[in-house]
C-alpha cells in the first residue's frame, strides 16, 4: 500500500500542474483561472524509484459556512487526516500572501509533516518570494517549477525522507500483524489478480451523479450541492464491491455543445468523453422529473458509439407520484429513440435516500458479463442459417441474390462479428439491424452494443 502525499495551497499556485508532473500525464484539468479543481483527485506519483499516492486538492479559501468553497476546504481536511505528508505550494512570483501564512499555521496545528514548495521559480522575479517562504516556519522551501520540471531532485529527497519516517513508525505494527497476515496470504495464494472493472457515471449536470457515488461509497467523498456543474474533473476512486475491484469514475455533466462557451467546461467535457472511451460499463443517470431529453439520448449514443456496456439509472425516483406512467413513457421513448440498445437495463432509485440502490451493481456486473461474452462459431452459424431461411436478405442492386456464407465472432468488448457475404456493399443497414436484434434476443445480449462487419470471402482460385 503506497503512502499518501497531499498537495495543498491557495488557488492558482500550480497544484494541478504539479500533480500532472508527478503522475506523468495530464490527468487534472489546468487553467490560468483560480478554482478549477474542486474535488480531490488521486493518482500514483513517481519520482525516480520512489512511488506514492499523490492527491490533488482544491485551492484553500477562508470559508467556514455552507458555501461551495467551505465544502471544498472540508474535502481537503479529510485528505490531510489520512496523509503521510503534505506538499504546501506557494507562488514564488506573487510572494507570501496572508492566506499562505494562515494555512501554514493551520497545517502546524494539524500536525501533518510539511514539504514547502516555492513554485513558478523559472526566473529571477521569484527570488523575493522564495526568501519570504522561510517565515512560514516549515523549513527551507524547495525552489521549483512544476511547468518545467525544475527541482524534482530536491522534491525526491524530501518525499523520500517523509516516506522513510512513516515506514519506520509502522514497523512495530507490521511486526505484530505479520503472523495474522500469513494465514490470509495462504488463503489468497491461488487467486489470480485481475484488473478493476472501470465503472463510469455519466449524465447531464445536476442529475445526482456525485450523490450516487457518495451513496455507493457510504462516504462524503465528492462535493455535492444544488449548484449545477460542481464536478469538473473525472474523479477515479478505487472501490471494492463484494470483493471485486472497481474503479468508480465520477464525471462532469455533459451539456449540449451549443451551450458550452467556457474554456474550463470544454476541458471538463473532453475529460468526460475520455472517461467514457476507457470505461467498461457506463451508468447513464437520468433525472426522474425530466427523463430522456435530447441531451440524454446524445450521451447514450456516444456510449454506444464507443462500444461500452451501459445501464440506465433513473435517479430522484422518490419525487415521482405516478411511477407506472413515468416508466411506461421512458420505455416508449427508448424503443423509438434508442433502438440500438434494445433491451437495455433500466433501474429506478434515489441516491439521496438510498432507495433501490442495491439493484445497481448486480445489473452492472450482468451488463459487463454480456459485454465480454463469446458465441462459439458452430451455434452462431446454425443461428445464421435459421435467420436467413426465415427472412432471406433482399436482392442486390443488380437484382441478384445476396448469399450470407458464414459468420464468426472476431472479439468481445463489445461483441464483434464478421459476416462473410457475396455482396457486402449491397447488404442494407436495415437487414444488419435485423440480424443485430436477433443476436440480442437469441443469445441474451439485450442492451449490449454489437458490431457487425461485412466482408467478401477470398477466392482461393484467384491466382
């Protein structure tokens, strides 16, 4: 288990740029404006040979009410309570501000070991701020540039010292627990490790995605509130469901492109689309009071186009009076507007009260299994022969018969089939949809995106 290092500081001092530098990729959203980061984001940091969990946090503000800034500060406090050490970042070009002094004192009261980092030290303009940092009382500041990677060797040494101190403090506990853990290791020896299921929560703004994630975790891990668009980054949280590893990903709400004119929102939208691209299963969250509007359908089609498994979760179901009529309208809309996901699982719940939330994960695992399913070649071709006999393909443009010779499944995730036919270009899309629906119905693949690729068989006598 890697030790955790938390990055803190006032807004716009370069915390997310430092986070991206340590994890080795542009994971956190970065912009010149302050306050872009809101939820805390975790990643595996690495400098040289040392590895550690690194946590990016929101910019600290002097707020203690029920406002969004106060809730952001509370999330940072939770992260610090579980941390091995904190990296306090200041902007050396701006110098030490009263807010920096306030938070330096706050860290001292918390008793968390602090590594002081004077960021943006690319030029001589930073020298004054660098010297001012000594007065914060957290030792000698590290001269650093997160943008250019300057000072990584000094940061490496400082983090190594803190990790070594934490390891030394836990040696006695490890020795006591060693005998107990040997028995557990023996039991788990035969189990083969597998990668986590990547579960992405998507939907429009303010439908309750972050509230849903918090309810699943039984923890106030993510910021929530009545303000739409609180979530900006796609936050990945490691979670276990009945012993199974799950990477739970909360995403920013997706609005129509025509309404997106803010740079940060564009970055957040791009981050969400990337989270869908790398998901295994996507949970499309709908607002029960405004179900399956045009933007919901756009998101669903994007999930299908990416070939991800999907279930639909109708949130805020406790606010609906005529539940039968509401679910009937939803299913009618799905049949007419989303035929490519015929048979998709639709669940209702209330993330706020926890009502029917226990039905979600079994449905997710069932959708994941369908997404991974494979059909043997023989049953597949027996099915194809029966389908073409019952409903033969139409004639080609030259009024010739189109022969479907055989089919094979090329891959899963999503299930992809290659259909060998005499005239692949003349086979209409309507007939391919007929075959797709037949596959879903006869092989229990309802709600799973399918791929049908037509090819012409090679002529063995061509040479």
